């Protein structure tokens, strides 16, 4: 390794997000440790961010910009991997803002407890909108299965996600890059774990994650997450856990309670009301904001409902009816064909 080679290479795929890239670059310029490079891969954007990156470079940011045709975020990440120079590869989403101590904390933790692959939590910055903060609470709350994302209580083995994920060059040399699919980060983490590498959560290395700006986009996001869970099940039999079924159970439970409330007694809706109160109270305690707490209730319903509906649709189509993506195709993907 050359002496001037950075320890960390930050790889960020971008598609028409110049404002987000500007915020990301500004946060990286404020880092207390500069032992990293930024690799921006513009994936065929019609609104490029090159000028923003160039301005950040002029201000002292160690960054490189690449433009390629639009092929998808995984291919864009792999494009960056092939050109990155660091010992570790770090992946952020373009809508992340990085706290000043991130790389100092990451280096300190890796020196004390080396890991082959790692990830950190996400949080909401004070500047985020109330809707973004409500969505952040929903995505990180134990009441909505958010604990699987690296919260204080985890419902399954920690799985790094590409909004805040990293792995060593040794991992890349053996496992390869990302595959272009929904939930490609879960697929990558699974392949890394199956290859025998160590994976861990580094809590001090958190990011501020902007989330979706409205509930419609949030629903679409979690709906796709739900569908992709069935794809992952077909790729990795045995990977489907009880926690992944909870959103589908929520959807079926809400439907049942509503029907009982209509045809039997309104009191049958009481469990649903108790859950809404619990979400509201939890968000109020966590955020100290009445408005965010009120928004957290629909955010939680959208998260569980959207994921559950996507899960159920994919389960019916791909498992029961065996339509859509063929199981043999899933196996071919698993074998790398």
C-alpha cells in the first residue's frame, strides 16, 4: 500500500441528487479525520453534480467524480469499487449527512475490535422536516420492527445496509461486488457472512439519514422492501425469520379487527387503538415533539402496512402461484450465473 493511500474509500452512487450531494460533501469537509477519499459515481443523471464535487475539491475534499451510463445503483457501486484506493470501502446513500466524528470513531473502533464488514445506525438531524423525523422514528423503533436496523434492541442478526455500510478490500477480493437487485445490501451482507467473514455493528459510527420527504414515497419504498424479502427467501432458503412475517401479520390483523369492529363490536378495534397510543407515546418520549409523535402514527402504519402488503403480494405470486420471477432464476442468481 502506498503511504498516501487513504484508509477509507467512500463510494456513493448518485442519480439526479445534486442538492443531496452538496450536503454530503459539506459534512465530509467538516470531518475531524481526513483519512478517506470520496468516490462519486454519477449513474447517468440528467442533472449532474460534477460542479458541486469540483467546488468541494477546491475547498480541500479528497474526492473523485465519475460519470457513467445509467445501469443501476449496484453497478454504480461496483464501478466505484473498481476505482477506489482505500483499505476499506464505505457506502453511504446520497441523502446521508455525516457527523464530524464519523471517521475518527470508525477508525478507533476498528483498531480496538477489527471487523471484516460493519455498519452503523442512522438518526435524524435537527434540520430534518417533521415528516422525515417521524419516518426515522418509525424505521428505528422497536414497535415497528425497526430494531433490526441496528437499534439498541435487535430482532435478528445485524445486517449492514448501504446507507451506512463498509467492508475490507479482502472481503471484496473474495466475495466480489453488489448484484443489481432490490435489497442488494442484504444480499451482499449474506454473501459476506456465508464466506466466513466477521460482521458487526459500530454504534458510534452513525449517520444522519434524510429519509423520504413524504408518506407516498415512503410507502413505495417499504412496499418494495416487502416484495424483496421473498426474493431473498428464494435466494437463501432459511433466511426468512419470524420477524419478517410481522408486517404481514399486522396487515391481516388490521383487516380482521376492522371487520370485527364493523360486524361484531367496535370494541374489537381496541387493540389497534392501544398500538397507536403506544407508538404516539414512544415517539413523544423519543422526540419531545407533539407534531412528530402525531406523524409517527401514520408513519408506523405505512411502514408495517406497505411492507406487509408487498410481502403478501410477492408471497402469493412467487411462492403460492409460482409466477413472476421463476425459482430457477433465483437459483441461477445465487450461483452467480
